C-alpha cells in the first residue's frame, strides 16, 4: 500500500508552483494631430504585437508595474511642442492597470518610458 501512496504523491505533488499571474496589456499613444498607434503586450511568457516584448515586460516588472517609476534615460529632447498621450490598460500580474500620461512630444515619451512605447 505504501508504494502506491508514494507513487500517487509524486504524480500530484501537494506543493506545486503557484499559477502565473496574468499580464495582458494594451499600450497606445495618440498625438494631438490625430495619429494613434496601439500594440498588445503579454508577459509570462512575453508576447504580443510589441516589437520587443521581453524587454518591455522586464522594464515594467522592474518598475513594479508602474511606468511612473521608470528611470528616464539621460538624453536631451528638442523643445518642440507636439503633445502625445500615452496609455496602458489591461491586467498586470493579476491586477487591473490604467495609466495615462501626457508628454510634450514623442521624444520625451520615449525618454521617460524606455522601451515601453518604442513601437
């Protein structure tokens, strides 16, 4: 009887790895001129329409899912006012996320958000 119980416990271990939290996001940016771009980003595993999903997921993970915590790059942008609104909606690691930020231009957006909005 003991060998049967041991075999069954190996098939269904009592302590499995926890289920992965879902990260399914929509990233978009819209210029005041009317142009807009949207991509999807899925993490665990990285996928979607984003050109570099692994890097985007890693950057968002490092920021705790909050793009405001991303350290801006050390770069200079032109003082050209062409407003762009960036938005992230969806689910990050099982919790809802809705983030919006308006930047002076696309250079500022990319400088402040790293790879997240490089598409």
